[in-house]
């Protein structure tokens, strides 16, 4: 679990330092949907972020790609594409 937590911290730092607004939002979406003790519904996140609900799930997909690479390397990306 240490590796997972370390990579989540790394992903958070990368997103927060990024010059792209979408990167920071993707971290917040993942955090709120899956990591925070109090889960927040996609509809609420969409309203809070001023985006469409579908964009919430697009952000999840993008974050999963990035996290897969951090957690599993290139082999993880290949498995994700199968």
C-alpha cells in the first residue's frame, strides 16, 4: 500500500503544479469520488467544478490513465488497452 499512497501523492503534486486547469480538476475529481472519507456524487462534483456530469467521468478516465502509468509503468498502459 505504501507504493500506491506514494504514487497518489506524486499524482496530486503533479496535478497541482500543472499549468493546465484540467489536471488540477482531475485530481479533485478522483479525490472526491474515490479517496475522501465522505464520497461526493458525480452530480455534486460537476456542479462544484462548473462542468457537465459527463466531464467528471472523462476526468476519471484521464486520471486513471495517468495513475496506471505511475503505478504500473508502461506494462500497465498496455494492459489497459487490451
